[in-house]
């Protein structure tokens, strides 16, 4: 009976049972091994994703620091920052596009990066609007400073400062909650309030430059008319023109603590103020001798002093 259990038609049942058991064990090891392999691959992928997110965070933290350190009130810095932001954000966007869902912490980091990218995209559009305006106002400045005839436009009304203001307002309205753009204690965006304040100052800089251009242009033409009338002994006309110029110069000189050039060939607001002050001094001197009762020699001497001041202004600009 026992021999019958051990062997049937040449098969050793005990050996068969051992073989089946061995195969089950091996199969179990294979499944376990495969599972271990899959878990190992998942950990590797997750680690790779985490490393890429860390690199993306570092990229945005660096951009945030550069924006914080920049003088955004200066129109000429905006174009450089615009390029830096767009170049830095693109690889971060690419990383997130390829990012697979992970655990809650990984998803929080990805969410913070997405929120930061949204902010930077809005900031880049605002800076681009300012850069376009800077180029236009700088080009107008050269036309104003070198003008030989009427320009056919008024600098203070020819340019769309409103679009820049609207762009700044949109950026302000899209302000992010600090917690949504912070990951592992790292701030992914710059000081948002500081950015808005600086951009509004930049908008005022454009406004003051355009006011300076208009003042420079208007008073040049009015002073030229006053000089011609004075030379022709038309003193009433000369007084009228020169008083008009003096009034414009008294109210139109831009006063600001911030003084920026819009281009290498242009003037700073401080330089505009200096030149317009020289014009006002010249106008006052010429007005003092707009009277035929004044001896001709005295009239000529004072008029020549006034003309020298006007020439000094012109020479400073052309140089």
C-alpha cells in the first residue's frame, strides 16, 4: 500500500509533490522578486521626479532673487528681466509637462511650481508692455531733442501709458497667496508688493520723461519766436512769447528723486531739469530787456547773455 503511494506507473508521487512544491516556491520568489523590482523602479522614478522638481524650484528661486535685486523702477532693466524670466520659466514648464502624479507632498510642490509659473508669465507680459513703451518713448526723445520743425504729434498724448497701467493692475490682481508659491520653505516668486510698487514708479518715470520732452519741445519753439520778435524790435510780441515760455518752464520741469536714461543717447530727468533751468534763466534775462526805453548797448549785452544760455542748452543736447 505504501509502495503504491510512492509510485504509480513509473511516477514517484513523493518526488512529484516535492517538484510541485519547489515550483510553487520558485514562482512565489519570482513574483516577489518581480514585485521588488517594480517597487525599486517606482522608487527610482519617484526620486528622479523629486530631483527634477528640486531643480525647477531652484531655478525659480534664483529668478525671484534676481527680480528682488533689480531696480524695476528703471525702464531699461525691464527688458533684461523679461528675457531672464522667459528663459528660466520654459525649462520649468517642460519639467512639469513631463511630471507624473506622485504622493501628496510631490503634488504640493508641483502645484506651487505651476502657481509660480502663472505669476511669472503675467509678470513677463507686464515687463514686455513696459519694454515696448520704453522703446517708443526713447525714440520720441531723439526726435524731440534733434527737432528742426514740428513733429506732428504731442509727446504727452502720443503714447499709451494706459496699457502699461492696465498691465500692472492685472499683475496686482493676480497676486498669489504666499503659501501657494512656497515649497519646502523656499519662495518661488519675488516680493510681489515690491514688484507692483516699482512698476508703478516706472510708469511715473515714463510720464515725467514725456512731460520733459513736451516742455523741451514747446519752449524751444516759443523761445525762438520770442527771439525773432526781439531782434525785430517787436517787444510786445517778444514779451508775450517769452512769458509763455517762462510759465511753461516754471510748471513743466519734472521733479523726481529717480533719474533714469531711456537710452544711451538720451537725457536723464535730472539733465532735463538742468537744461530747462538754463532756458528759464535765459528767458528771464531776455524778458528784462524787452523794452525800447533800455539803452541799445545794455539791451544787446543782456540779450547776448541770454542767447549764450540757449546755445549752451543746444550744445549739451547735440553733444
